[in-house]
């Protein structure tokens, strides 16, 4: 079965930025990028330079914010845990591709 997105020439790109704090203008400390066009394949650790310095810079470059982490109060001592990055922001871009 073909989805409407597959039959059109539109594809989604997803950018996940992990920031230093909950503010969009704070620095990027980690990131992931997924390209639904199939034109670019990214792997973890394939770049030491983030695609943007801040989440705000991503917005200024046309990325749309569609999800942000919930802000939960942390118990004393949680600042020493490294099990996850708590300030996660999901951005998307809808791009047009050419059909063969």
C-alpha cells in the first residue's frame, strides 16, 4: 500500500538536538539527523561539529520545532547522572525530491 507521502514528491527530514538547557538559545551538545529523502546517510559520530550552534539557529534556518522534552523536577543527585540527555528537541523540514 502506498502512503500519500510516498506518492508525492515531499519527504521529511528530522533533526534532534540535545541542548545544554531548556532554552532554545542554549548550546548544542549532541544531535542526530535523519533524512527521509534517502539522499544523505548519517551515522553516529560522523561529525564533531553540530549542524547548528543552538536550537534557535535551527529555527532561523527553516527547521520547524515539533516536540520538546517535558521539564521534570529532578531529585538531588540527579545532576551527577549521565544516563540520558534531558533537553531534547525535535525539528523537521519537509523537502521536495525529484522523481525519476
